[in-house]
C-alpha cells in the first residue's frame, strides 16, 4: 500500500472470487488518478479478469502494465468499447471528464465504475441519471475511504448489529498530503478537479449517508479556503460542511490538503460515529505515535471499551457484491440512488460554499 500520498492509495486484500474464471471481464480507461490501481485490485481480487487498458499517455500505460502484466494494451478507446466480452469499464480520468467517459461507456452497453468524485457539475449528474435510466446499467463510484478500508467496513457491520444504537451524528476528517511536485497540472485547476468539497468531500458525504441510513440530506453550511498554497490560487486546501439528514441525524466533516510531512502516511483520516447507545471512532490509516498500520476501530458502549485492529481481517466485500450486481441486475453493493445522492450533495456543498479566503465575502 502506497503511503506517500493518497493519490496512489491502492489497498491489497485477499483473493476471494465470486465468479468463475473468465465469467466477468473488465477494462481500465483513463489513468489520470492513481486510484485506478485500487479499483482494479479490488475487482481482480473478487475474480474479475482485467482484459484491456487504454490511456493516450504511454508512460501511464507502461506503469500500469508493470503492475498488471497480463493486461492487453488497446490502441484506442474504441477498441475497448467495441469488445463485447468487456462487461465493465473502470476509469480514473481527470475529474471533469469522468462523466463523458461514463456516457460513452454506457452507450457501448457496459457498466461504468469511476473514481470519486464522479462529477464536477449538476448538469453532468443529470446526464448520468438520464443515461442510467435509458440503459439500465450501473454507474458505480469508488468511494474508497469507506469501501476500501477495513475499519470503515467493520463500523458498518457493528452499526447494523446495533452495537451503538441509532446513529445520531457522524463527524469525519479527511486530511491529505499535497505533494505539489508530484501532482499533475489539472490537480490545481478548479475547472478540472471541481473544488475540495466536490473532490475529497465526496468520501465524507457518502459515509454520512451510509452510517446514518439516510436517503437524503440538506447541506446547512459549507466553507472552502486556501490557507497555505498561495502559489496555486485555484487550489482549495481546506473545506468543511454541516448536514442534516432526512431522518434527523446530523453530520460535520473537514477535509484539507495540510497533512504535515512528519506524519507516517498521507493522511490521518478519522470518523466518529455517535449513537444512542455508544460511539465508534475510526483511525483509518494510522494510529498516530502508536502503530503505523491502519484500520483501527474504537468502540465504547454499555458493555465497555474495546479496541479492534481489523487490518487484514474484514476484507473488502464491495467489489464482489458489485460484480454480482452487474451480472444479476441487483443493487446489493450500493444502490444507484445512494451513489448519485452522495454525488449531488457534495456538488451542492461546493456550489454554495463560502470562500473564507475571499476578504470581501467575509465582511459583515
């Protein structure tokens, strides 16, 4: 697992296939974000066959083939999309171009699995909704901070078992390390990455909806700013938001690009889930000054206090469930409604955010 920056976070789990060899083939198109490696790892571990890769950048393709040496290199996107054996396309294109790739993929009759954030505008979201309705295919999103972290998965299992009663609040932090010298140019241009709440804030909103069991929510307040990176004026290195769910649960999250170099990993991501009968704290990627491993869960309820290190013990069930959903027309891994609602709320949080770096907006 890469620990220098979150862009190349690619967990490796156990091989637990849900299909027979050759039963489910997929391709990778668009290698602009390193999350494509985690996406492909998860699908392969669930038994999928990675058949093709395409990206116009040969260096990206060469690196990808070094990790997945059995993949075929396509000469064009069309070569992939015209292959009837490919059932799903996984893509991590530039954020603003992810919707376009999804529309082309579904027009070719294939399911689409995109990195977060899936959209940068509400019009893109509507186009995706229309295409899903037209085709009946699945538009899935790699919300990795829950789907690809064992403590986050275990938290969902504990909540389902009633370990903390009814969830009434979720607080999340999603700090990331910037590493500007290792980032592509598009990373610093808001037109392309969509803003910090749209981008890494999407993880937090998806988790809020999932842990609270909410179908919808309202963004009460949101803010963004640039505190440290004046060299990159379009980069928002801080953002936060408050939400109220349709079931009365509340949420707060903070995301930032301010992780110090002294931290042993790319970000000290945490989640605190308060219930009527107890609470859970997740230390997802590190337990600072104690253990460099991630996937730590702390549980406090009527029974007492417990610490669980679930690294390597829970697995990543989303990917197998998603493959079976694609094959069977089900929605067990994640409903399409939930996928799109998380995307919608992060877009609204971004759209209505107060820019605290703008002195004129801050005048009272």
